[in-house]
């Protein structure tokens, strides 16, 4: 069992989720139940799956949940690219979020490889 709260990529994913929640009101309210909802769900999925996996009985199970968290991070990346392409947020704000996502992706990937 791992203490997820000590994992830097979990900590960073919590910060990312807070940042996402802070910018969502800036996106058109027409997207409230579409893109915004999906962005929030996959953002929350990242730290949630890290935490859930850390409490599992084996590194193999933890690795599985890290893979889900990584998938959610790539899903979020795609949605943020779409937000940028649709000009729903400034390019500067989206790029800052994309940089956070990219860093978390690299950290999860590296940890997964070392966990095996």
C-alpha cells in the first residue's frame, strides 16, 4: 500500500483539478452540461484513481489504476485542446493547463514504469 498523499503527481493532480474548476466558469454556460461537465469528470478521475489504486493489495492493481489515471489525463488534454480550438478560453490559460497535464502524464508514466 502506498500513501497517495505523499505522491507528487497526486498532489499536482489536485492542484490541476482546482485550477480546472476555477477556469470552468469562464467557459460559455452553453457548455455547462457538455464539455465543462466532461472536463470536470476526467480531471477528478486523475487523483481519484491514483488514490484508489494506492490502496489496492498489489503493485499490479496499483499499476492498473495508474493506467486509468493516465488515460484520464490524456482525455483531459484532448478536451483542453478542443477548448483552445473553439476559442472558449484564452490560449495562454489553456496552454498553462496543458503544461500541468503534460507534467502529470510524464510523472505517472515514469512511476508506472518503476512500479513494475
